[in-house]
C-alpha cells in the first residue's frame, strides 16, 4: 500500500528541495539555510539579470 501524503498540496509544496549554486565569481561555502519558497531561486536569477519578480526573496547578495 502506498503512503498517503498528509498535506493537501503536491510533492514540491511539502518537501524540501536541495539547491547547489555555482559560479566562478561567487563566494564559496555559503549556507543559504532553508528558504521559505522555491520562488527565491527565480528571484535570484531574475536579480542577476536586472529584473524584479512579484514573488520570492533573492539570495544573490549572500553569494557575492
């Protein structure tokens, strides 16, 4: 019998998702902690290109 999720969302809304960020000019060994939303990844990428999205908190400054 398969386990039934205890949360009414999809898998990505109830599970932690690891992230690995790499760039030659980025600081190494930075702990980004547990982000509150996956939208933080999109916001970080957008900020890198000079764009601002409606959701998410960029962690780009933490990587410099």
